[in-house]
């Protein structure tokens, strides 16, 4: 997954190797995790159809073995694919499922990631108060976790939402005052 945003073809190669090894040694959690990693690399190539195929495999295997962390992760990532395809209804459906699972397990980073995605979903639909509500929740959690990169990403996304709102002054403020390094958060 490390290659995801810089060399997805390499990430796919290593993901397939991890999948092969996991299957060979019958490492239960390794199989869905490898499928998720491969799917994420295809996502980063904007090949959402193939990404979804790997995510579906990961979801099925995770459900069969009751691997809750895997279920939550892949559910969130399927939601992101729907968002990228502008299918906001399906995106929210999957995000809400993932959010519930993350809340049940107490995974604060997972909760923040879903809140961030939902904020962007609402922003892209011009539902600005809802967008900022979710982005504010994500930002508070990232601050609590001292996750500076995710905090920078959230502030950047807030600037994008202000831009969509045509509030260029506020948008500029977010972009020019955000000194935290921005990092693309992989799905």
C-alpha cells in the first residue's frame, strides 16, 4: 500500500505477491488485507471497476471470517469509489455503515476518515452546513490524535468547500494559512 499514490503498478505487483503468500500459508487476515491493498492501488490508477472487484473479494472474505476491521475498511473504501463516481446516495450508504462499525470498535482514525469523506460528499452537492459539520468533526478528531497530515488534508478540503461555495476570501485564507503539510489520504 505504500506505493499507492506514487507507483500503483508496483503496489499492485507487491499486493499480488502478498495475496499469493497469504493464500499459500493460509493467513486469514492477510488475504482480505492484500485484496484491499490491490484494490487501493487500482483506485489510485482511477480503475474503479477493478478496484471494486478486489474490494468485493475483501469484503466477502472479511465477512466470512467475521474480520470486523477488514469489513469496516473495505466498506469505507467502496463508499469512496461511489463518491468518485458522483453516486452520493450509495457513497453515504457505505460511509454510514463504515462509520457505525468504526464507532462500535472505537477506531477514532476510521471515524475521522469517514467524517472527512462525508464532508466532501455534502460539499460536492453544495450542502455546505452539513459539509462543514462533518469536516469539523474530522478536524477535531485528527487534532485529538495529533495527526498533523490528516489535519492538513482536512483544512485543505475546507478550503476547497469554501471555493465551491464561491467564498473565495475564506478559501484563500484556508489555503494560505494552512502550513501543515498536505498529504493525499488514500482510501
